[in-house]
């Protein structure tokens, strides 16, 4: 029994190290944050396997939103490995979120009307993630991720429950829940 506890604890430390051991530049960027967001998929109970499409939601009238979308899409390239899943991106104009098609998650860039986009995500039971912590604090997003100055993950428990997202206990020990 003692050995199994040590192995489990060692495994959790190894997973945590992989999730949080990113070399982060002085300022955060969409490419680092999408890496963190993608890695969180491995902590979903019954998490996805195979190809997972992230709808990258942006507002074309806001240059910073478009720039973040471009960074995220470049970081994902033809696919980013996240455990048993491969995350690919699909640009989605904020005004078209309701018709985004078959996406496994929505990633909201800064500047998006996250209240409206979050309402669509909730109604469709889609995991929503943003680098804008105001989105998660408002309840429009399930998860907020930041990669600078250190990795931070915040989960809105009520929003997660509303979309049916359940996270493993090991993940809950590494994040902040609100």
C-alpha cells in the first residue's frame, strides 16, 4: 500500500511538472496559453481522444483579438498533442459562434464579447476556455489560463457543472476553483 501511494504521488508530481513546467517569456502570448489549455484536456474525466477541434473565437474588429487568434492558430499548427488527443484549431468569428459546427471546446481571445459567446457554449454544453480571467470570473468561461508570469489555471465550478465538465482530483489540487 505504501508503495502504491508513493507511485501515485510520484505520478501526480510528474503530471504537474509537465503541465506547469513551461518556459514562459516576460509577456504572455496566445501560443503559451493554448499549450496550457490543451494540456488540461488530460485532466477531464472521460477526456477526449483523437482529433479535438478548438474553435478559436475572435473579434475581427479588434486587432488584439485577431493577433491572439493568429498566435494560437500558429501554435496549434497541424495539431498539438495533448495526452491521447490532438488539438487542432478552427478560427471562429465571434458573431458566428452559434454556427461553429462540431467543436470540442471554444477558446475565447481577448476582446471577444464573452458573455454572448459563453451563453452559446453553455447552451451547447461546450467547454469554454480563455486567457481573459474576467471571462471565467463572470461565469461565461469554464476555465481561464495564464502563462505569465507563472502558469495559473482558474476553473469556474458552476460553469463547469453547467456544461458537464468534470475534472480529476489531481487537477483540482493544482488549480484555483471559484
